[in-house]
C-alpha cells in the first residue's frame, strides 16, 4: 500500500476530527470570532485567497459567503500579490487559505507593508506555520499530517469554509447533513470495487482528461484535474460547464474523455445533463458523478452515484471515488501516486 492511498483512507477520521472540533464550544467560538468581525461593520467585503487547491476552495468559499448576502470574492494569491492589489484595502476582511501555511505567494502577500493594516484570517492545517503566526485569527483544518497530493486537507478545509459560511447565514450546522457526508465518504471507500475496475477501462488509451463542474462543486473539478496532473503525470484541465461550450466542445471525438460533477439541486443540473448528452452524441466518453441517475443509457457513459442531499456539501464525498481512480491510474502507469519529481508538496518559490 502506498502513502497516497493511506491518506485517502484516513479521510473519514480526518473529517470526523474536524467536525467534532467545530461542533465543540471551542470550535464554535473560533468560527464566531470571524463571523463577528464581519458583523462589526468595519469591512465592506470579504476577500478569499490561496494557491492550488486552496484557491479552488477559496472560490467555493466566496460562493457560500455570497449566499449569506455578504460581498465576497476570490482572487488567486499570485495574482493578488502582483496584479490586483486594488482589490484589497483596510476595509477588506482577508481570508487566506494555505493547507501547509507556507505557500510562497500567500506568505509574500502577508509580508506586504500594506497588509499590516488588514485583518487577516488564516485557514490552515498547520498550527505552527507562518500563516498561523501572521494571521489575526486562525481556523485550523484538523486534517492531521499529510505528505502526498492533497486529500484529507482538501475535504477538511472545504468543511471549515462551509461551516463558516453557514454561521454567517445564521444557521447552525445541520448534524444530519454532516453525518450523511461522513457516512458517504466511508461508503465510497468501502464500495470502491463497484466502479474502480470499470473506471480504469474507461481511462485506458486516453492521454488527456477533461473535468467539468459548476458552482461550489467546481472546487472538486479543479482539484480532480490537479490530482491527475500531479499524481499520475496525465495532462488534465478543469472548466466550468458553460465555458466548455464556448469552444472546447469542438475537441470532443472518440478520443475524448471527461469527468462531470453535477448535483441535482445545484440549479444547473439540466444544463449539465444536456452537456453529457451532447458529448455522447459526438462520440466522447463521460464519467458522470452525481446524486441521481442521469437516465441516459450509453456504453460510453459511466455513472457514480453519491448519496448527498446538500448541493454545497456534495463536493466532499464526490471527490472520493475519483481519488481512488487517480491512485489506481498511477499504478497502471507504474508511478508512485502523489510523489513529486519536479517540485514539492509545499511550493516555496514563485
């Protein structure tokens, strides 16, 4: 067993650890500090930033927070560092996400002189990191030690931003939804044999993987593409469903394969379902990850069903079967999944 699959299988425990903390009085108080900062009236917007998977989660966080009628946006930390500094001012509540707490662009951003005027919330997995030391207040992900491509830290960081947004909406965390998510993560790991072999059959012969999602679930789509590139050295791309129709649809033929994430309550389910049908018409292959059956029958369509009633939490269990695919696909290519040959897990240069 390799380290990547070990960390994949540790996710139920990591999720439980994070959830238990943020359901405790200490955890609730930690989230409330951030919520109260916004409610103080000192800020005109919340700006989320990060790099890699932390930036993908920043985008989901901005969507969640906007649902609470809070002006929120996400900007890549590298772009914010060099090109978009007007996006922030002392009236900005900056929420910087870095699972390691050491991402180069995030730390350089916080070193900027103007940043001393800002209130900075750090979301990280590492309590002794630079981000935790530099932030005004820190929310810890509680994922435990992670050495390979992000798995545990991705789902726990996503959970933290979801819980924060729910508090800003005035909602207590729904224990039923959260328990459902924990159970589904465990089920996907336990029942992997139901889809893993067929997914490898689908992937064989393909040298590029397109991943498509919309809304908060795009964080999982982007993380999926990153995992294929990072852990299996396979070229991959993540696109929003609407963007895929604006040109990239033209590359679909019998050599094309994509993974599409869509939740039935997302508001764009019909559009995503139509996209599946069109890709199949053009002879492409689709791995469909959803909470409901597509109703489409085709030998070029593989469906993975996720038991999840909450569209905003869907991203967490939905990524589990694809993590397992990535691990198995790396094995097919005689690679050690999640190992780094040209870089490292923590990027400390630009």
